[in-house]
């Protein structure tokens, strides 16, 4: 027998590199996630902007904010909006989830695929499609007004109108959460109701649906929280009627007030953050945070969907829903991009043009925002993916003392509204990067987008990691590998597909994101969303639609390729 | 020579004491089994030896070299302990071929490529997997995967081989063969081995020594025959094989013999009693196969019982009989026993009841 040499005594550096890596990951994560919030809180309690000298502790910012009637109006508007949109989305989402998962509906495979579209595709283009179709002067609205007796009772430029638009994007989210609960619910309960004499529909409604209450509640809290940070919608639809939301109130006071009221805005951001953090805590109480992912590996046996007469009617209703919320707006956006004038009074085929795409290509700002977004998503997404992988491995596969908190830290950005993230990094750069080198480069926005997407990447990655038995790394350790080598040669290799899926999702999310950039943008660093928001208002709907279409196409292409490579289950699982 | 010593290992998870002063040693080349029900601390002990768990107190040495010593702050990380481990789940890395799995520890030790290939071939031949080096884990059966795991553990000649319930994922037939095969291989290689199982048959048939564990503590250490025939307490007696507990009262003790009255009867049975037995309530422990039908010229203690029922178990019968308030099992190969059998009491032991 050959004699195997003992493991060589490694250098001090090698022996301690695992610990060093673990602590480095921990410290960096806390610094980039929680660190930037410190200056926001500080700024809210300081009498002068942090970049100025002097100043002292004060509560005046909060006093001024809470005594401003406009703030309370904005809070009221946002609350009504959030309540309406959440309620409508809960109804529609739950009904769709039950119908598409538990009833043998004609066309349900197509419907299910359509359901994912608003979650995966960027939201702003669809919103623009809604506006160009259903606003007062919109194509569909005008057409209905002219050719049918249908009264136009809706007006998107109101709080309920905006809630209607938001419902379109919230419903799929509710659908996902409820569908997950349905997939893991005990089908035998329904069978027990059947054997007790209930018909299939009755059994479904009396045995399965009531058990969805925790999931519905959970989805409701998520939806409500998301509504509070919405910023694009009120910018597009609220401004003309002077309807302020919390987000636009803060933004307006940040940009347009003189003298600048940055202290007051920071105070508002802190209050918003406290509210959303409270909602996140509530949600975790309701859902048992990470436990919800373990169910994805649950029972493989699918339950038999029920069938009843009249399901064609249900299918037709669902088809109508998708036509109104998805297909017509998408078609509208496409028409907008390819016609010189979009109006029901002019036959669109006579005014077809590709001018808007030429404009996008020839206009520096359009082109730059496209390349900027691609850079941020491509490179930033890569860094974010590496970060997510490292964080998940330290949090779940190391013996590091403080690892348990790390999972919560990385999920916390879910509770930080995009504009607060933007403001947080603005203050951080103002304090740490006085020369403005980072802020004036794409890195500033890129870092903010990456931090905001950490939670998404982590939730996409974690189930795959949790499904890998820890014996795999233990086996590497006892074979002679230190933690770092075991992670590198075993876990990262096995998890390559999950890492790639995380990258795709992070790419898509960062390509569509724009909220934090509202506070961070400097000339030359525009991203697609910002450019579209800014130029839509000036009336250049055509080029904006063209840009939106390009954004949609790039996203669809990336997702389509990824699906080809990795199969569809990976996305189904992580889309929520 | 003592290859492995475990001294006073203690480990608590919160308020629960997972290991309570666990101490044992294994001699060079021995196969030592940690036997006990789930949650008894046997796996925690194994993980502590491997360096995958850190006990709170105690000391572990390999051939005299301390790898863990809480008192002196010694705690060698898992990768420096040189333990070959076969996991219950096998833990074969799915992204590597059989060859790469087995070569991994050699690669980490910077064994040159040519020698590495030779050693891998040698170990694969040892576990009778020659020719499968290029396969991937998903192309192997459960038994083959287990042997890959074993080959990987043996590849770099570890100081101790640790096996965590390696047969629990095999079906009954395969398990029997695998036990004999593994025992034979272990003796050929001559490696000191610690084996964790909850299966008493496995422990009795394979081990040089058995450590029975209960509630985080060592209940008994001994050769398999000792543990089976001379269990130190009720737990060991019941866990290793099955035992009838016949309730009753000790009415008197003298010269190592007790007068025992089975509950619900009047007649006393004279049974062996060690020095600790005092008059009072007690259980008489006797294995079902130690109760035999008495022939005419019987000497020694007997119990007259009443037939209640029987179960057929393939190679033997288990007859259920009653005596007074007690119902117990008699095991033999006879399909029919008399309606009122006279049973000769073989190996037995009295377990005084705690006053509580």
C-alpha cells in the first residue's frame, strides 16, 4: 500500500482564512445593509444637512413634518390607495389561485404562465401601457366612449384609479403566495369532505379555501407594505391632480422646496421605514419567515383538480382579466412605440413608423440610460450574486458565532422602500465620499440597486442550499478540507444552477429598478426607469414607449434563455 | 495499544444534556459499536470524535495525541483529525465521478497524480467497485454508493474510521450481506473503527466491543456476549434483545437466592439474586428464549403458566402465556405448547423496583 503524506501544515494565513472570510462577509453585509440607514436617522435628528458644518441635535424635523397638513394628506392618500389596491388584489389573486390550481379549467396552463409575467417583467412599461389605453384620453377609453354606450366611470388620475392600476401588479403576487399554500395544503381534507357527501365545488370551498386564510393574510401584509413605497405610479398619475403620496411628498420636498427641507424628508423616510419594518415583523409572525421556503420541497403528489359545468364561463372571465390587465396594455404600448400618433380617431396602420426607435438610438440620454441599466444589471447583478452566495453559505453552512443574524440582515432590505435606500446612500456618500467620485459614477446607483436586490437573490438561492444535506460539506471537512475549500470545491460547484438562476433574477430586478436612483442620479448616470418617468411627463410618449418595449424585450429574452437552460421549475419556485 | 480514548465528554444543548460524562477506549484495529436508541447521544459522540461537534468538556485522543481537550483548549478542526467518516446519507458529492470523490482527500494532501490514480484504483478494488471509477453517483445503486463512501473514507489511510448507521438505508437482505462484508474488510484493513447503530443485531454480530448508551450516558461497555447475557440494568436488558418483565415481590433473600412471588399467585419461585436485592417489589427479567418447556427430570426454578396465544415468526414461535397477573412471551421452535405448560427458568435477573 502506498503511504499517503499527511496534510501539510499550512501557513497561519491559510489556517485562518475561513474565519477571516466569514467575518468579512458578516461585516460587509451589515455595513452595506444597515450602515446607510444610520445617516438617514442622523439627518432626521440634525438641524442642518449633514454635508454642511455645524448643526445640532433636534426634533424640529419631526415636529415640522407632523405639523404639515400636506404630509397627513399624503399619508391619507397612500393609506386609502394601499387599502383599496390590497383588498382588490386579495380578492382577485385568491380567486385566481384557487381557480387555476384546483379547477380543471380550459387554458389554465397558458393562464398560469401569463400570471407570472407581471412579476418577472418590469412594471413601468406595463403601467405606461395602462395609461395609454385607459386614461381619460386613452385609446380604449376614447373608443368605448365613442362607439359604445358603456359609461366611462373610471379615472386613472384619482386615488381609486391608481389603486386599480396597482391591483394589476399586486394580484400576481397574491396569486403566488396563495398558490404555494394551496400546493402544500392537505388534499385529503377535501377528499374527506367529498366522502361526507359534499360535491366537488362545495368540498373545495368548505375544506380547502378556509385553510388559505394565513396565506391570504400574509399576502395582504406584503401587498399593503409594497403600496406604501410605490413611487412611479403617483409620479405619473398623481402629479397633474396634485395628489401626493408619501413617496412623492418626500421627493417633492427634497427636490423642489426652498430652502431645502432634507431634514424633514429624512424624518419622513425614518417614519416610513419604521412602518414597513413593523409590517415585515408582522408578516414574519404570520408566516414563520424562512419556514415558508421549506414547503417548496413538500409533497410531490399533485392533487386532482376538480371539474364542474360552467367552467368555460370561469375561463372566459379569466381570459377577459388577462386581456384587460395585460394584453391590451402591452398591445397599447407596442402601438404607441410604432405609430407617430396613437388615437382612436386615426387608423394606426396609416401612421406606422420606426421613428421612435431611431430617436432612442440617436438621443444620448435614451441610449445612455439603456447602456447604464444594462451595465448595472449585468455587472452589479454579478457582484450581488456573489454576495448572496457568500452570505447564504456563511449564514447557513458555517459555525461562525454570529451567523444566525445574517439571514435576517440580508432579508431586511425587503422592508426598506426604494426611495429610502436611495436617500440612505445619498447621505452615506455625502459623508464618506465628499469628493463625489462614487456618486458621480455608476457604482453609486449600482451599489444601492444591489443592496435592494439582496433579499430577492437570497430567497431565490436559499431553497437550493437548504435542500443540500450538510453531510456533503461535513464529508469534505473530514477529508481534510477547511471551510473555505469545502465551500469552494463542493457546495458552490453543486449549486451552480441555483447561483445562475439567482443571477438571472437579480439581473432582471436591477434592470427594472429605478426608485433609489431618484435620489442618487447625477447627469450621465440615468437608468431606463428614470428616463421614462422624466420624459413621459414632457409628452414624448412615443420614444418612451419604444424604450419601454426595448426594456421588456431584453428582460423577456434573458428570462427565455434562462428558462431554456435551467427549465421552468426553478423560476416558478423563486418568482415569489 | 489504545488507538482511541474518549474521556468524560459532556455536551449540553440548552437545558438538555446530550452527552453526560461519556468515557470509553478502543484498541488498535478493534471495531467498537456505539449502540442505543435515537437521541441517546451516540451520533453526538461520533461527531465529537470527528471534530464536527464541539463538546463542552472532556478529552479525546488518537493513539495518545490529544485532538480535543477542553481543559487545555485543544480542539483540532475536523479537517486535521484524519478521521475517515461514512455518513448515514453517504454524502457522495453528486457533481464528481466515483474516481474524483475518492481522489478528493488525496488531492488535498497533494499526492502526485500518478500515485493518486493508483491509490484510487487500489481502494476501489478493496471495496469491489473496480470498473466503476468513471460513473457518477446517480448512476449507482444504494449499496454501491455506500461503498464509494467507504472507499473515500479509507483512501488516505485515516487514523480512525467512523461509521454512522451506514446500513440504515439498505433493505434487510442487502444489510445482512453488507454487515458481513464490512466486518471482513475492517479486519483485513485492520483499522480502528467506531460504528454507530441503533440495531442490536448489527451491534452484536459485528463488534469487538459494544458501548450501550442511554440518555447521553454510557450504560454498559463490554463484549457482545457480556452485554447480551449480563446486562447491567433493565434498560440494557430490554434494548439489547427483548426481555420479559414479570412483576412480583421478593419475600426473602438468603445466600444469593431469593423467594420471589409472582403478582397474583401464592407460590414462591426460588430465583438467583445478587447482593443488591432486598425484600420488596421487584421485576423478574427473563428473555423469551430462556424460558423452556420443563421435561420430567427438571431441576432448578420453574413457573407453571397458562397458554394464551401464539405468533408465528418464520423460524420460531412466540407463545404468549399467563401466570398470575403477568403475561409474557416464550420463544421456541415448537408449534404447540401444552395448555398449562411448566416452564423452566433459564438465565434471569431480578430488578428491584424503585420505591417511587
